[in-house]
């Protein structure tokens, strides 16, 4: 595993272009090393330092902020094991959305964010497509590709859930 590019199980595609990180030699304010992968998402805290992927993955950001109340998401996470909820909130890179939402949880485990509804390859997966159609059906809508459709999948399973980021 590349230690400069740690894996985030609840956001496995965090390094995809336009997502949570960009290549950068800026110095991380937490570890004082070149970022390599600089976090570009929001940090919901009093201070918002330049931080690298390593420091997020290894929970050094939390120690640096000395603030157990910071988060990398503007979400609610209900029903998850407390340690897993904390991992999502403080050690999982945020995802682009317009409004707060409830992060999907099944059997006390958070699901992994796997992509947006405009990703044709993702939507082509039968389980993802069925979850998207089911969620849109709850609103009486027909599915149309959209960046407002957030698709989640079990980390160790095949169940999907969808959040529609209504603006």
C-alpha cells in the first residue's frame, strides 16, 4: 500500500478527479511534510488547516485540532457502531453535496460512498440501478442521471442505498 495514498473504506474513490484530494506539494500543517495528496473538502471545525491524506487516515487531524467535535461531513449518522460513526465523520474524506443528509447504515455499519448517479458504469451495476430506481420511485419520479444522486454500497456486501441530495 502507498502510505502517501491511504485507502478509505467508506470513500474508496476519494482520489478520483474532482473528489476529495488533489496532488500537491504544499506542506501539511499537521505533519509538516509535503501533502502529496492534499485534502480539498470541507473541515467543519474552528480551524481549517491544510491537511494531507495520511493525517486524515491516521487520525492525526483530530489530535492536531484537539477538538472531538470536528467533522469532514455535514451529515447525520444514525444507528452505526460509535467507532465506525467516528471513522466516517473524522477519518473519511467528505463528498460533494449541497445539503446535510443521513449517511446510510445497515446492520450498525455505515455504507461506503461509491459514486454519483451520473456515473454510467456504476448505474449499470444491477444492484446500484435497482437501489436508484427504488429511491426515485419513493418520490414518484423516474430516474435521470444526476450529480445529486449519492450511491452507497456495503463495505463487505452487495446491498446498495441511495441518497438524493435535494437542493
